[in-house]
């Protein structure tokens, strides 16, 4: 069976422009797509025939060869062709993928409910950039959670042009240089070089009358105030995402996201270790020796009385269960650890010094750790001498 004329397959005249060829193919591809013609067994063959025709006519070199020699240009006998491939890589293996990729986004947009600006460039609408905001909170705020109002320098869709970038909200027009592809081809001998279109910068569309407010960008710089909820249990490095609160998209594209990075400020009393808290509490030498009680604060603003066992040494830790930080997103509460720091008295009176000297004369046997240490020192020195 003889092949149909490619122009006839797409329903266009022989002198059709590149834009007319693409437009005709897009219409045929939508019309003949097998997913839309499940009851027509011939639709798949017709769909492939349209792809083959477009693969040839979209390429200037192949189109010129076809206009001159017809189908014979790709049958291995004309223009240096090769079996199955044809002139310059004609409609052989891979033609379907090559042709269909050119309008894939347009078809996908139609099948999935459409998209703005059909027939324009592929990259016309661009997603806005994500923004980062560093926020410092106190340990008390990290414990209980809080709400803060922040001011975010960002960009928003221009209200004058509704984000299109064109005066009066008009839709941008297809770039005349690249016919909406966003790229152009230059022939250099047998090689074809493809580069970004210099007219539209790869957008595929141009704004002939830019909006005076946003100068064609479709967005303007603004400062916005946002309410941010800080959940209990956050710690340094916690990241909170606010979807769609970043920069506005370019020419109608979706907005980016806002990421808030938390830093918990150092505290004057508490040191944090995940959900546990540590508090260093000074106690007098007498209290550490004889026992007693000290009052310690907790992060919730309360107070706890802690009994000091007799003979306590510096560095001794005691645990207060459930007095630490809450775990982020639930999971319990940590503990608070009290670390004793036994203080040596200063600025003693004469009487106090006298009492301590009397105590010193009888304390040796009451300091087992000191006695053990000096015993080891004596053994060490004797070993060095020998």
C-alpha cells in the first residue's frame, strides 16, 4: 500500500509554516490518540502515521528533502540515505518518540484538565523560589510552644497584570523567532546546533506590552507578615515548612515554599541534651557534708525542693523525672538532672578559720577519697624511686 502524502496526513498545504505544521500535528495527535479512540482499531496506526509525518516536516532539512524527492528521500536511494533511517535520520526507528516529545506537554495538559497558555512556550510558567527564614526562640518558648509574627521580604503576583507580565492582563504571545519552542536551530554543514532562543530567553513567549508595574516579570517585591506556630519540643535545626508562602511564580507559575529554621538560644540556668535538661546547683560545704535541702527551678516556671544526701561531693547528679523538655510531635517528656557544685567558703572570719583548723586536725580519717588518693601517690613515688 502506497504511503499517503505527509501534508495530506496532517491536513495542511505544502507551503505550511513551522507553526502551522506543529499546530496541525497537535490537533491530529489529540484527535487520534489511542486513549481517546478505544473503539477505533485503526486509531493507533493513524496516530503513528501522523507522528511519522510530523517527524519529517518539523525538521527543515528533512522537509526540504521530502519536498524535492517525496517518500523516496527516506528509502535509502536518495540523498545518502540508509536502510530504515533515511535522509539525515528520517522516519525510521525512534521517530514516534522524537515527534511526540515536541507536543507531549501540550497533550498532557489537555488530558489532565488543561493548562493556561496552550500554544505558548513550555517554560512560560515557572515555579517561584523557596525562601528560608532563620528564627531564634528561647528555651521557654521551645518548651511550651508559641506563635510569632514574622515579616518576610518576598515577591507576589502583580495585581495590575494578574501575573501575566503583560499590560492589562493580556496573555503573552508566541515568540516569532522560535515559534514557541524556546530554542532555535542553526545549520553548520551536516551538523545542527540547538541553542536557547535569544528573543524570548527560552520562555517560548514574549510580552509585547510589558506591565508598567512589574516591567513584564508578572510579580513585584513585597513584604508580608505571617503567623508562625512553633510547636512544643522544637530544637536547634528544626525545620518548619509553609507551603506556597515563598516567592510568587513567574508569569502565573505556582509559588515556592517558606522554610523556617529554628535556633534555640542558650539559657542562663539550663543546658539541653535532646529532651533532658541539666542544671548545676551550688551547695555549701556544710550542706553537702551534713545534708539539707535546696530549692531548684524547673523550665515550666515551678520550683522543686531537692534533699541533699550527707557526704555529697561535687559532680553528684540527681534526677527529677518528667521535668525536662517535651519531645517534638509527642513521645513523652524528658528529665532534669541536678548536678551539685560544692562551694568552698571565702572571706572567713577569725572564728570560722579557727573552727576549720580544729576540724582539719581530725578530718583525715573522714575523707576516704582523699586518703585513698594520697596512698596511691605515695605508691607511685616509691615506684619511681625504685
